[in-house]
């Protein structure tokens, strides 16, 4: 009878650990997405000179390459999703990946 109780305890602990890891990963991703979206929005407004109302949406996602692309829709081209990446460095260096033209980042350092 003791073995059954200890097995249940180990399984319960393993399930709780797995759930904590999943929740932790989800929270990390949400934090990463929010910080990327805010950073790109700040760059577009403060460096590139866009107005907030010209940016319809900004959405970061998890991908294989680049790891965290950020998709932006502009009000003057609502059918196109522009894809940007921050170069995955400590200090964001934003680059437009797709479409190549028109180039939305004119004031970025290359």
C-alpha cells in the first residue's frame, strides 16, 4: 500500500512540475511578445516618424527563423503584413524582412 501512495505522490509532483514549466514558458512568451511589440511601436513613432493612428496592428509571434518576428499592418496598406525583427540583440536594431519594398524603416542604422 505504501508503494501506491508514493507513486501517486511522485506522479502528482511530476504533473505539477510540468504544469509550472508550461505556465512559466507561456508567461515568458507573453512578456517577450509585449516587449517586442512596445519596442517596435516606439521605434516606428519616435525614430521613423509614424503617427500612432497609422499603425493598425503590431503582433509578435514565435517562429523558427527569425525567432520572434513582429508583424505590422499600416493604415495606408491594410492588406500587407510587414515583418520586422530586432536582430535578437540586447539593444534592438530593427530590420524589415518582408516585403522588401516599400521600405518602412528609413532611419534605422544598418
